[in-house]
C-alpha cells in the first residue's frame, strides 16, 4: 500500500525551532522525530511505499531518513520547485500513484488504524475520503438563554464540540482530474471543487489519539503525551 506525507511546510508557527530543523524532523519522544513516528505507524498497518513531498530543508529530510530501509519501508522523495500548497504536491506524483493511496500532513501524530481508514475509503464510492476528529473546546463565557427579554437559563462556560478535518485522506487515482499540475492548490480548494461538481466526499471519524503539532503548545503537549505513554508501558 502507498502513502504520501506532506512534509514541505515552512513551520512558521514553530519558529525559532524551525529555523534549524524542518517541522517534520522535530524530536518528539527523545528518540523519534514526527516523521519517524508517522512512518513507523504507517508501516505497522501495511504501508510499505511512502512518498515524502518536500520543500523547506528538503535535503535535510532526505539525508536523515535515507531510503527507508531502516524503517522497513521504501521511501521516495518529491521536491517542489515552487510552493504548491497542501494538495498541489500530490499532482507531481501522479505517475506513481496508480492505485488508492493515503495522504497525510507532516505534522500529525495519531494512533489511527490506518488500514481500517484505507479499507473504508477504497470500499466507498467516493474519489476522496476524509478522516475527521471530534474536538471539544471549553467556552470561557456563560451562555445566556433569553426569551421575551427575560433571562431564563444560564449555561456556565459550556463546552463546544467541533468536527474537524484531521489532515489524513484516502484518495483514488481518479482524483487527479480535479488537481491542477504545477499550481498552488489546497485541500480545501480540492474539496470545494469536488462538492461543486456534485461529487460525494465521505467522512471517517476517528476516536483514537490525535494531535496536530503545528504550534509550540501542541508540540509540547505531544511530547508530554509520549512521555506519559512510555512511562505506562
């Protein structure tokens, strides 16, 4: 099975950490980087051909990971010559991706069962299936319920629930008719294009551990989570 990891971002929200290292090579648990955790998880679920889409500090990523043999997978690298967004880099790999393939952002750490998500996607009728995650966020103000100018109820600091895109996708080769070649193109634009063409997009909601390490506070949280996880083993 094939997977693409989008690892070309500049990591602006993680500066100054990303002045020296690209975001996917930031260490998480003292031993593994973000990319190494992703590759290990993908390999665990049967993905043996992984494409790394790079841009910022691409040579450093390729030098660090090598050909993938130390992780039990085959790694192939694709480098942008111009910024192509979160979806555009996939078009550069069109000739290699002739079967259903998984795509994920290079700043996601998760315990998602990738094989179950893959099977969900290939068994669907959609060109694109999107992994989603339910997040619960506290609301810092009381919610006042008013009827006829009278306060009838106060919900003190309620929690708000959102269903978000988890940055993991299952695509079929027919998706390439919707992705322009060598143009800046985002995942949001792809989904809007599909919906405008009356294409169905399926959602697979994961209940497993998931975190986006694109911000310093989330990177710190991921490191704490990994430390706690190792301590309980």
